[in-house]
C-alpha cells in the first residue's frame, strides 16, 4: 500500500512462491509460547505477547506484539540467538492488534509493510508489521486506524440495522482496544 512506502507512489511488492520442493529444514528446537516469550522478554522488555501458529508444520509462524518506542531494526540482531526456535517472525504493535485473531492479524500485517524495507530473510524471515514513524526514519504521515464510534454502533443497533456484540466489535477492530 502506498501509505506504507517511504516514498509516495513507490513501494516494494511482495510475492511468495510456495510451489517449491518440500521443506526440509524445520525449527530445530520448538518451544511453547510461554517459554519462547520468556526468551524474547529477556532480550527486549517492550515485547508484550507471543503466539505461534501452525506449530504442527516445519515452519510455524511466530507473532510478537510490542510496545514500540524505537525502530525494530535496532533490536533485530538481538533476536538472532533464537534462530533454532524460529523460522518466521512477525512483529506487530500491541495497540489494536489481537494476537489471538489471525484473521485481523493478516489484514494488519499486509497493510503495514513495504517489502523492500520491512522484510529480512536471514537468519530467519522477519516481517516488521508495526506502524512506522520518525523512529524508523519514516517521514510520511502514517494513517491512523479507521474506527467507528460507540455512539454510531449503538445507533445502528438501536434502529435494527445491525446485530452485533462486543466480540464482533473487537474481532473486526471497530473500536479501539
């Protein structure tokens, strides 16, 4: 998306070719979410939470949430000691990202990356899907989340136009959380 590129109308495109041979190398030493989170927190105390998806595969997806105050790139090398536990690491902001909702996480990740700047391939794949700002050397305005107001949702519900609950509101990020 244009907003995530450093230069207006110019950005990196991401393509993934999953048609190759069977994956031979897998995570060498799988850990539980809590064990791996402990290792991450030992490295960086701004890391808040961690979930691993597809742990039954050779390349599970590890997602961490972070209270970002500096560029992710400053700490990336510190994570390299965890190589035997990770094949794919995705980093998102803590704010408005529900780590237990892969549907919305996919949306947030693909909308918050420029492939040329935010993806590294060694020693494991890392995707920086955090909102970018001046701490990242990003000079453009990063757009805020498009949110509704509680009053509008209540009005729509009161008029019988929608039938939603708190779980639906959180799942689709309609209000800040």
